[in-house]
């Protein structure tokens, strides 16, 4: 079993380190936040990720997992150094490498001989080869091992991955990293570092484009009287297309798709390639988010002005199963409504505090409270519990019983039977 340092106790670092400890490795996770490190050592997990807390407690108890402050404390005695640092976007869409570089500067001279740096963070293509020059250590190898974890399912995705991609310029380093995952049953792909880096961005950009495509088809369905759910089902049976990532929604978001698509576009621009298809997918997504907001405005009773309306929103997180609000489509849609001075009251099972920069949203502790005196109700995140609400009670609470279901979560007939006007997406 290997001695592994994981640098960064964010969502990727925590999942990676905890799961590697579960596989039997001796893992030390480092972070710069002292309080977070202390809490983690006490078994407190700062993010909502099913199964993570249990594995973390198991790791601490059996001695395979510990948390320390500072990258160098973790790296000093490790053979593998997993870099799991935030790579937020710069205003122009390129990747901000500040955290990454400062961690490298901190550890490059204290790495034990024959160490392997493993890049887990989503990094622009070419980073591994630049890093090799930057560290000036001929005895240290750089491997790219992109993560494909999806929030809310991260532990399962780590332990049962669709594939493990290892990008390396040295066969020996690749073999050593492959060995770390020997207890995981998965297809292993070994490539050069540039290809591994590009695989990550391409996967996210491709899925985002697939979503833009189905959202565009949803709009077309509304114009021609077709049902996008039937269309998605019909094309999904074709294994060349596949049935996942075909659920239309208010627009795609989250901490990865918008950032990684913009970063890939920047990479293409830098390389002198005009990646029109990807650029269009991104602008069409923004247009789709606006269109979703317009649907809500159009659903208001005749003569009701938006600035005098109360809109009830169900769902704030970027998707169900997470507490993450980063680049949430829901917040984007709400932003358009707030710009028009609508009053927005919102309920989300995972959010109970005012949202930074969006303090105008009235956060309620139940869906019924949010619906009180509302002129329209819109579902923006697909939390299952929204399907099980007492819609009779919601009907009574609202001023105008109209539901805009931007996730196609509810049964239109049921809602109509209860006296609602139901507006789905692409149906
Ligand atoms: C995404 C990728 O799915 C992971 O493979 C990747 O590792 C991760 O980014 C990352 O780069 O770290 P995640 O950000 O958790 O994972 O989100 P997804 O579950 O992929 O959803 C992204 C957006 O697409 C959400 O807004 C979601 O609501 C939307 N979506 C997804 C749909 O509108 N319809 C669908 O059918 C699927």
C-alpha cells in the first residue's frame, strides 16, 4: 500500500483521498484552512456527499487517513502527490492557476526522490509538460489522472468509475499510478499527458453540448406540438446516442460544465482554432436560461406586471442531490427575474440561509411558505420531494395557480386535474 499526499480538501480532494484510504492506502490530505483541517480530523465533513462521511470516519479510525495544514506537511513523506486544487475561471474564461502554482512552489523542493505528482484538478492541456519544466526535478514524474466524479454521486463514481485515464510520458510512472487503483474494477486507459488533460475538458464540453442540443429540441417541440420526453426516449434507445444527459432543463450549470467549456474554448483560441460549435453551445445555454425566465413571466396572469408579482421558486442548487449553488441555473433564472424587480420566494431542501450576492431572494423553510400568495410557481431543480408535495395545499396558497415545470418533474394531467395551469418544458 502506498503513502499518498492529497493536496486540497475540497470536493475532489476529499473524495479522492478518502476513497484511496478506503482502498487501503496511507493517505494524508492537506489544506490551507486550519479550522477545516481540525474539523475533518474530528470526522466533520463540510460538504454534502452521500457515503463520504462514513468512509472518512472509517479512514480516521483505522489510521489510513489524516488531515494536515499545508501541502509540505503532507508531501514530505509521500510517494504520490495528488493535486486536487481549485481551478476557478478567470474573467476571460481561462483557468486561474494561482492555487495550483502556489502549492507546487511549496512542495517542489521537498518531494522525496522518485515521487510522482498526480494532477487530479481539471487543468488546461499542456499543464503537465509545463510543470515538468517548472519543478526542475528529473527524479519526479508528472501524471495526469483526470477525475470524472459527479457531485452527489462522487463516492460511487470513484469506486465504480466508467474508466480510469492515466496520462504519462513515462511508462514506469503510469504503471505505478495504475497499481494504486488495482482494487477497482474499471477500464484503464493510458495516454500521453496532453491527451489525458484534453479528455477531461472534452468529456464535460461534450455532455454540455448534448444538453444544449436537447434543450434546443425542447424548444422546437413546443413549436411543432411534439413532446421532448418522447423524442429523448426515442433517440436514447440508439446506443450510438445513449439515453443519459438527455433530460431537458432550465439550462446547464454547476461548478464544472460552464468553467470547463469556457476553458476549452480559451485553449482553442490560444491554439488559433475557432471552435464555433462549442462557442455556440455556450451562448445558446445562456439564451435558454433567459428563455426559462421568460416562460415564467409569460405565465403570469394577464395584466399582472412582473415588478408587482411574487414568484415562488422550488429548487436553488444546480441539480438535485447536492448543496452546491455554484453557477446554478436556478440562480441564473432568478437573477433575470430579480433584474425585473419581481419578488422571489424560494425553497430548497439544502438551502436555509440567505445567498451571498442574492440577498433579495426570500428563502423559506417549506415549499408551501414559498407558494404563499404567489402569482406563479417554477420548479428549477429536480428534487424528488417536489413531486410528492401536497399540490392541493399549494393551489390554495397561491394567488394564481400556474406551475412552470422547467425540469419536467410533475405529471401534467395530475396538476391540471387539481386546477393548475401546467407549463412544462418541450411538452
Ligand atoms: C460534471 C460531470 O458530469 C462529471 O463527470 C465531472 O467529473 C464533473 O462535472 C467535474 O468536472 O468535476 P457535475 O458538475 O456534478 O459533474 O454535474 P452533472 O451531474 O453532470 O450536471 C451538470 C448540469 O447538467 C446540471 O446543471 C444538471 O442539472 C444538468 N443536467 C444534467 C441536465 O439538465 N440534464 C441532464 O440530463 C443531466
